[in-house]
C-alpha cells in the first residue's frame, strides 16, 4: 500500500488533469474517425433496417417528407455508431487512468464493470434497433389502424425514436458506470457523497438536451426514472470490502508495528 501511495504522490495534480484531457481528446478523436467510417455504410444499413418494417404485418408505407431529414438521419446514426465503437477504447483508457488510484481489491471489480459495459452496450443497442423499435412501431400501427384508410409514417421520426432510446441507453451506461466507480474509489473520505449528486445532475441535463422531439412531454419523467434506476443499481452493486475498513486495518497494523 505504501508503494502505491508513493506512486500517487509522484504525480502532480496537473499531470492527472493532463492525462484526463488526453483521455477525453483521444476518445473524441476516435469517435469522430469512427463516425466518418460508419457514414460510408450508414445508408445501406439504414435501408436494410427499414426493410424490417416491410415484412409480414409491419408498416409498408414509410416516407421521408423533407430530403434534408435523410442527411440528419444518416449523420445521427453514424455518430451514434461512432460512440458505440469508441466505448471499448474509452473503457480501456479509463481503466488505465484510474488503475494507479485503485487498491488491490478494487482492480477486479472496476475491470469487470468496464468489460461488462463494453459488451452490454452494443448488445443493448442491437436489441433496441433490431427487436425493440420494430415491435413497438408494429404494435402502435395496429392500435392506430382505421378501416379503409392507409396510413403513412415518417421514417425520420421512427429513426429519431430509435436514436432517442439509443442515446438514453448510452447515457444510462455511462451514468451507472460513473456512479459505481465513484462508489468504489471515493468511499474513503466521503468523496462519493460529493460526486453522486453532481453526476446525477449532469446526467439529467444530458437526458433533457439529447432526447429528440418525439419524446416531448416525457423528457423529465423519463430522465428521473432512468436516473433513479441507475442510482439504485449502482448502490446495490456489492463491494469487496469497504474502503474505510481497509484504512482502519492498515492503521491497526501500523499501531501494532
């Protein structure tokens, strides 16, 4: 433990902020490059996704009423895929950044959380787009059918609906990860109690700002529910040992020595 404290003291606060800045910069750079790459195949992927609505009893009357909406859809989808692609790299860099400050018993839980999120986020997004949204739209279409009337649906709004759930999933994973990591790392001197409300307020603002217009009127209730559930899951995450106990054990050992 003393060796770990020496390593921590050997770096100044300015160096830690520089490392954090590099982490954010590299993540944004990789996300941008990934988004440009995804923009090349985005039209074909979106076309294949639209075909999911043209099978069986699904919607067969999809339209785009404004040509510029398709450009917005394409780049929104590309940016979303760029973020998902960069998430594993972000997890690796975050682990390397936080590892020097971790106690031995914290290394495995933190690593497990970051690996689980890197796997679960793409799976969740895949389920939202391939299974969730098509079934929700199909169900809504069945409720709104009128006899002898053929309904047309705005593809732009459907994609916005899917992107809204995607953004909520991404922010939720980041929120839950931040709360769990702050609980693990900051449980010693009450830092968790200082970080927790600030993380939740920032996440609430992100939810409000990023939810598309199709969720108008539901932004605040949805944001509150997601933040409450994320905080509940973070607080129920089992810790190997409480950090206060570790400090007390070390103090006792030094006293006996």
